[in-house]
């Protein structure tokens, strides 16, 4: 009985994909410290290459893109590419590229190919589905691997400006760090932004990825402001109100909150560390991320974190709160 690729995909491919997608998740999560160490080493090596390059050529870096090279997967030698672009970013000139082994990340790819081949044999479909058709079906899983890469790197490089060697590199205004597919879709991980005054700025409600250092906010109302991925270092908040403010993946380090209130604030994935919170009132908070893929990628999302803080006389929905 003849079976087409579309029929095969409808009947069998999803189950085969799920098995392989579970394998990708396992490759990443089985040893999270190893995953972090490998990506840290890749980035440190690449930043050193950029520094040496700029010793001879004074070219600003407008974007670094971390990508999973689909062509390398097809050739059987999976690689990550770390690519530096000029001030125009990904749409400008490519300055440098370094490639690193991604075999550990794509481990199980050959078994996935064998599983599809075996299923085709069971269905007597080898006469109708040629090797090119199998490769086409397998490529659909590369997008999942790329999505996983973007989410993993999102946390590894969120505080990119804190990395050793960052200050020695010439960055263009608006420098971006992204992860995804080579010269294609990418997730923004970090953006170099100029200092901005939240309450006196033409940026109005969007302050995502902005950095704020040693500022004092007294009796300020943060209402429906996008502060996702924002970083606050050594800031003080006194008698402030946060109302329906977006603080997803934000970082508060060494900050002080006194007599503040938060209502309907999104803190999913945010981090508060080395900070003091006294007599603060929290209501209707959102602590949990919404997952791109509830069954798989959720394992990579970081929960809201409270690290090494002093929390006194604070409440969450009327009950005593010592931090999540």
C-alpha cells in the first residue's frame, strides 16, 4: 500500500519527534553544570578572539549571534557558530565567526534517523519515501533544538555586561546578543542600552533590557511599565507602587525596598539577590513563566528567585511573605 510523506507525518512522525525532543532535553538537563561550563567556555574564547581582532582593527561590534548550524547537522558534524557583526548587526557585515562542537547537544540525531528509517520499513514506505524525504522530516526537529538553545542561553548570558573582558571590547551603541538560527530568527538575550530616566523619557513605557545603577526612587508609581530583562544594581525604592508592571526576567542586585507595594506585577523568571525588603505588600502577583512548549521547553525556564536577601514584615496576598 502506497504511503505519502504527508500521510507518514500525520500518522507516525509526531511520536518519533517526541522521543528525539526528549533526548535533546536530556542532553541539556542531565548535567546543567556541564552545559553552563561549555557555553561559558565558548563565549570566553570568542570574546578573547574579538579582543585580539580589535587590537589590529578598530571595528565596533554591533551584534553577537549564537546559532546552531543546520548545514553542519546534515553533514554529520553539528556545530554552534558564534558570529560577530558590525554596527549594523545581523543585517550588516560579518566580522568574525568561531565554530564549536555541538555533537553533545545533538546527541541522538543518528538514532532519530534510524528510527524514521525503521518506521518507513515497517510501513513498507521505503519505496515511496526517499532519503531526501526523510531528511526533510528530520529538519523539522532542528527548529525545536534552536528554540531550546535560545531559552538556555537566555539565562546564561542575561547579565552579559558582567562577563570578564566585556569592558575591553568596543561595542556599538545598541549592541545586541542573540541566539537562534544563523542569519535568521533569533531571540534577543541582551541589549546595550543608554541610561534612561523612567519618569522623564521619550521611551515612555518600554524600558526592557535597560540598566539602572545606584538610583533612588521615592514615592514613584511604576504603572504598566515594561521593565522585562531590566537590571537594577544598588537602587533604592521608598514608598513606591508597582502596578501591573512587567518585570519578567529582571534582576535586582543589592537593592533596597522600603514600604513598597506591588499589585499585578509579573516577576516570572526575575531574580532578587543581596537585597533588603521591609514592610512591602504584594498582591495578585505572577511568579510563573508561560512556556513556548508546555511539555518540553518548560524544563529550561528559570523560576523566580530570591537569593541572600533580608525580608522583614512583608506580605503576599495578606499572608506573611519571606520570599518564594
